[in-house]
C-alpha cells in the first residue's frame, strides 16, 4: 500500500533512505516535466530535477501538508526552472505580481479542463504544429497552458505553483488557448 | 476538423512530451539526501552568513543616511523624531526586501 504524504515525509525526515527513494519515484516524472516545459531544454532537466529534490529534502521539515506533496515539489521545480531562466538572462516575461493583475474572466467563459486526449486521434504533424505555436506564446500564457496540459496538475495546483489566484490561472489558460488558435489560423 | 478546433488543440497539448527519470535516479537522489541529512546541522550556516552580511549593509546604510538626514533636518522642529521613525521603517523595509531577494526563507 502507498504511504500517505505525511507518513512518507515523516519517514524521510527520520532518515529512511528507501522512503526518500519512494518520494523521488513518486514525483520525479511530474517535477522533471514541469522543468522541461518551463526551460524547454531537455539537456538541463536531469540536473535541475536533481536540484529540485535536493532543495525539497532540505526544506522537507517545513512541509505542512496543506498542499499535496507532489504539488509542493512541483512548486519547487517551477522555482528552480525560473532561477535557471534568470541565470541564463532569459528572464520570464511575467512575475507573480504581473499575473495577479490579469482581469478576471466572465464566469461562463471560464476555461474548462483540457479535453480527453484519447477522444481524438491527431497526426504527429498536427501535434507538432500546435507545440510550435505554444512555444511562440508569451510566457504568461505559455506556462499555465503547458502546465495545465499535465493531467495530474489541476488549476489549484498550478495556482499554488505560480503564486497566483485560481481564477487567474483559468483566465490565462483560456486566453492562451484563444491566442494559440489565432496563431494556428495564420 | 481543423487544427483550430479547441478539442484538437487540447488533444495536441496532451501529447506534449513528458520527462522520464533515468534509471537509478531515485536511489541516487535518496543517497544524496541522506548525505545531506548527515550534514543537516550546518545548513543554517550559509543563511546566517548571508543574513549577517545583509544586516551589516543595512546598518551601515542606515547610519550614513541618518548622518546625512540629521545634518539636513537639524534646524527643523521635531526633525529628530521624524528622522528616527523614517530610519527605522526604511531599515526594516530594506532588510525584508533583501532577505526576500536572497530567498533566505524559501526552498
């Protein structure tokens, strides 16, 4: 049976190496994918993911269980990725403060969860066009959209990662998709 | 259906590649974490050194600003009180801002 987050954290803090390995196994794919989508450089992901978990282990004592452990680690992964982008002087075009200023979306225009990917078969070429268009979006729309495409991340998780309200995440995803459609139409 | 169809865009986004950890990644990190835990008692040291540096900078800055403002405000009645409060608030704000920038309190 899988340990609960609290139990896993307690065992890691007690120095149980197997528990530490289980924590990494449980969250590594998500954390690495978050980093990859943020920095867009596959070569950097291994090192940055390692940095994420080392930071997580150092700060594990401060994990208070208010968010899921995976969300907490993805938040650290996002910060590690942002630090890397800053180091490369490819500063992201938004800050949490900027995102908070996004005007709220009308209720009936709220972004829905992404459609079931299995419901539609699309060609590799079509997917590649969408991915290229996504890469061309401004960071403020690209990141929430790229994170929302991860099945395990809900809007509330993304809100916590980016440090912005859930409504703003929905707005950014909705507007990001609209922008994506515009770019694909040209 | 075209690529602008929202459902097709969602389907394409769901096919964004996902990272897979290399073999042995979890075990390697668990070992590193254990090593880190062995040195855990020294982890506060860099934060204290950085915090000390920030405090020293803020103190010197506050002292120099204080000297300057005192010279300017000395003829003004009640100037000393205004100066003291301004310096206290300014120092606190600067210390908080620097600590935040240095990420002293974040993982």
